[in-house]
C-alpha cells in the first residue's frame, strides 16, 4: 500500500509490478490532500472523522463503564437476561438494521448529520464495550470497595476513587477498538451523509473509483494517510492496551 502510493500510474498498471517504485512521485498525495474531485480538502474531512471518532469513543466508554460496573457489582432481576441480550445483539449485523435506523433518523431529523452518525456508532459499540469492561470490573477485588465503604465513602466515590483507576487500562484497550471502528466505518456514513461538507475520510475513497477507471494511486495514498492517525494513537497507548488486555484476561 505504502509503496504503491509513491508509484507512478505506469508503474502501478505495469504487467510486471515491482515491490518498490521505479519512479518515485508525490502526485497521488498532492491530489488527495487537495481533494481532487471534491469540494473540500483532506483536512476538512480529517476534522469530521476526528470529531466523530473522539465523541463516539468518549460517549461509548462513559456509558459502557457505568453499565459494566452495574452488571458486575450489583444483583438485579433480569441481570442474566441483560448479559445474554448483549451477546445476541453482537450477532446481528449492523447492515441488517440499516432501514429502521434511517427511518428513525429521518423522523428525528438526524439524517445527513454527524450527530446521527455518532449516535448510531455509539449504540453499535455499547454491547461489545460493556462486555469487555465487565471483565475488568470483575477483576477488581471487592474487598477494596468494601474497605472504602467502611471508611464512609459513597458508592460513587468508591467507583471514582477505587474502581475507575484500576479499570483505566481496560478502558484504554476498549477505546482503541472503538476508535478504530469509528474511524474506518463506511456503510453507515455512506447511507446517512449526503452533503460533502459532512463527509468523513472513508467516504472520500469512493471518488477514486471512476466509471471507466480506478485511481489506484490515489486510493493507496488515501489509505496510507488514513492509517497514520490510528497508528499514532496506538503507539501512544500501546503499553496501557497490553496491560489492560492482560488484566482483563485474569480475574483475582
């Protein structure tokens, strides 16, 4: 992908392609950054994707960590049914819900808006995030919370001061999965967004597929640029992610 982004069109379409470019060029990167064929440049779509991804991750993590704490620490009627429902929900592909989602979004005037996309993204990630964080919350010894309660701490204080810091590595791991899903998602964004000023990065790739030819150089350059933010985010939090995954796999 990276190598093809620097190749000329002749090298890409050659009958005997080589691993590295014969003639290096930045033409495809310039075309992508300038937004060739679009009304806006790459930075505009980058901001849209960044806003959607960050808000989605923040909302999904806040809701799911509270739900995970409630499921792991409290016993209520229908608890097992709720956990089973979370598992069943993940078996249903999001594309199967496209029609009712679009009808509800149109009724609520959320169609063709980033807000509508964010709400759908958050809803689609809650089941996975809640189940994943439940393992991290369950791994926190109850004795720590009981000791805090004896000292007079409220349930919220116990959660915020005791449980949350210990669950933070798992929250980082969950946020990475949510960020990658929100950053790369195409189908929902394509169905919901019609105006170019609201487009996200994955939607710009569709403009590289013409009726008579495919701009493979632009596609490779776009894919390379789209991958950079995810790689940077992963490199920043990789230590937390590894420790979070290990902690979530061991209870006690």
